[in-house]
C-alpha cells in the first residue's frame, strides 16, 4: 500500500485543492515507494498565507524565550525519533544511514542553537550626540517567509531556515523539493507536536511552479531559497521586481588545493570524504583537486584512485555503504553528460565514468565514483557544478597558480588547502574567494553555531548566511528607536 500524504496548512492536514499527486521512490531501490504527495496549487498556497497572516500578530508578540521553548521541545522529539527520521532520510535521498543520522543531528543542533538565541536576538545600543537621549536598534520579524529547498539535505536545510525565522517571530511556508518531500513534512509535523500555534507554519508539496508562486506572492515578504544558480537567479529577479528580501544559497564548484608539503595520507582521506560523501551531491562537495606537481603528486593521484575503487557503493541502509545512488535517472544522465563532454574536451577517465547497473546496483541510480585527470581550468567540468561523484584533477606549478585556479570560477562556496606551512595556509585563507575556507580539512562538514556562517560568495549567493547567528539577518529587519527624555526639543546636529 502506497502511503498518501496531505499538505500541512497552518497545522491542519488538508487535501490539495488541485487533486493532483506525484509519487516519490527510494533512489537506491526504485520499486520502493515513499508515498504519494499532493501537487499543491496556488489556492493551497493562498490558504496557507491567509492562516499565516492571521497568526502573525500573536506569534510576533509572543516573547522570544517562549517561542524558544517550542524549538527545545522539537529538538527533544527529534532526539527521541532520531533513528526513525534518519531511516526516512536514507530512503528519501539514498544517502548512507550514517550520513542521514548526521543530518538529523544537524537539525537537533540547529534547534538547540536557535532556541538559545531566543534569549538574545541582540540589537545595538549606541550613544546619542545629545544629553538625555538614547538610541537603540532592535531586530523585528519581517512577516511571512517563503522557504524553497533543495533535495540533497531535505531535513537540515529546512531546519536552517525555519529555526531562525520562527525564533525571530516570523510565520513560515515551506516547500521542499518534490524530489525529497518527506523529511521536511516530518519537520513541520514535529513543530506542531511541540506546541507551535496554528497558522504559524505550513508545508506544501510541489515543483518549481509552486516555488514561483511563493516568490510572487505579495504577502510573502521574504524568500529564502536553496538550490541551483539558475533557479536562484529567477527567484532573485522576481524578488527584485517586487522589492522583496531574498536569501540565496546556491551551487558550488569547490576545490581542495594540495601543496607539495601537505600530509598526503590526511589529504587523501579528506578528498575521499569531500568528493564522494553524499555521492558528490553536496553544495560543498569537492569537485576539483588542485594539486601542486611534486616528486610524489603522480603517486598520490594513483593511490587516491585505488582508494576510490574500493569505496563501498550501495543501498544506504547497509551500515558499511559509503556512497549511495544519485537522486534520479535524469540527474544520473546529467552527471554522465558532464563526464562525456569532459572526455571530448581532452580529459581522461582515471577511474569510474559509468553507470553501475549490475546486481543490487540495477535497482537504483548508481554511478561509479569518478576521477578525471588532465583537466584544465577552462574545461566545462572545471568550471560548472556537475553535482555528482566526479572529481577533476588539475595540476599546477606553485601556490600562486593554485590560488588563481581555485578562484577562477564563478562560484564561491567552499575552498580548502592542505599544507604544513602556516604562512601559506594563512595566505590561502585570506586570498580564497569563498564564503567558507578549510585548512587541512575537506570542503564539506560545516557546523551550526554562533561563529558558524554558511553561505557563499560570487554566484553562490547574495550575502545571506545560514547555520549561525547571522541567519537572523534574513528574517529580521532593524528598527532604530530614539528616546528623548530631556523634556525639551533637541535638534540633532544643530544643538
Ligand atoms: P533546483 O534549483 O533545481 O531546485 C531547488 C528548489 O527550487 C526546489 O524546491 C525546486 O522545486 C524549486 N524551484 C525550481 N524552479 C523554481 C522556480 N522557477 N522558482 C522557484 N522555485 C523553483 O536545485 P536542486 O536540484 O533541488 O538542488 C541542487 C542544487 O542546490 C545544487 O546546485 C546545490 O549546489 C544547491 N544547494 C545549495 C546549498 C547551499 O546552501 N548553498 C545547499 C544544498 C544544495
């Protein structure tokens, strides 16, 4: 029996007015269905927005420490159900169960962090030019936030948006990707089980057309999207036309730079995890290895290739699986197309480069972890995000060339350098054009917390950040309050 899901409109489960549905299956075993989901319509969206408009005045006036209690409870329920939610996530995305557990832990950490923020949400207190006068700038919620998310982190990414939005007093309308709709659904359900007042959050299912309707809706005052550069650009254009606040968390073309004094074993471990974890389907995945030619660089690449061939590829439910499937048949074709065009442009396949379709692998969308050598910085594969388990090796002569190649793409999410030279490490951290930099660690693995700020430069984003305290900037607007207690007219800049 295929389970049927409904929209969560303001806390109540409701059939979609469209009556249309879509089905989602496990990419590691496509005969296993996760359920039937409604294709939500604009009318469903209008209902959700109407409920949010009604709920907003009370919610924004609820003290933030009280709002925080709901996030604490949501964290506690998520802790209790961690294994069940991890299994749903594993089935939904195909990612290995160990990674799925890590992602649910990220949801818990995010809730706990932003619950703590409920006792801060700091503003600024300044000094007036005049006596008996004070100036404070406070943060206030914006109103109704629309959240459009990608399929690769269908639990963590919605939590990165929902938690800061709710703690600062906004209502939220979430649209997960139709390719991974279930984890987001459970997230919103748990928030209501934790005491979220009716109307404050809604979850609708659908594809890009629903995303467009969210961006266009006049009562949705801020839109946060995680997705590709192409889609982010469209959403930004809409928000620009409507003068709406917009947060963009988009793609990456991340690189690990390995210098000739690096610890090679450490670098190999980092590359294996960075490039092939989540089957290369992370916005921060390492898709370029920029390696300084040295006495050992050739052997290093051969050794890396041997280890890639030993990666365990399969259904994420097996505890030893290291690489799961790609999310869909069309995505696998897209990734393969990148590999084929790279070869036409002159790259060589050192390992991988093919669909995996024998035995257990015939059940899903598996693709061999792939290393391409002989890649040059101008090739398509060196410049464009393929979003799969494909690592391009680019050889360089020295540190300066490595920096130039690392920065020579239109994305700016995550860059890493492996070196034991503190001076070069510090110079790289200053010169890398990216929102996130790692020293002697791979490009993936961002944390949540006060100092953590997740987001990218250049085409990866428009300055917004997630995961830490700076996420509040997306969901709050500033108000400056002058209080004159002198009991007389005081003229700024004149008296
Ligand atoms: P996508 O751009 O195809 O879709 C993202 C979301 O946008 C989905 O919910 C989709 O339904 C919706 N959408 C599609 N067209 C739309 C439109 N015209 N208007 C509004 N919404 C629309 O991306 P994807 O394939 O789901 O995810 C992969 C991409 O996401 C990769 O590029 C990856 O790098 C990026 N990503 C970025 C981050 C980050 O934080 N920087 C995190 C995860 C994934």
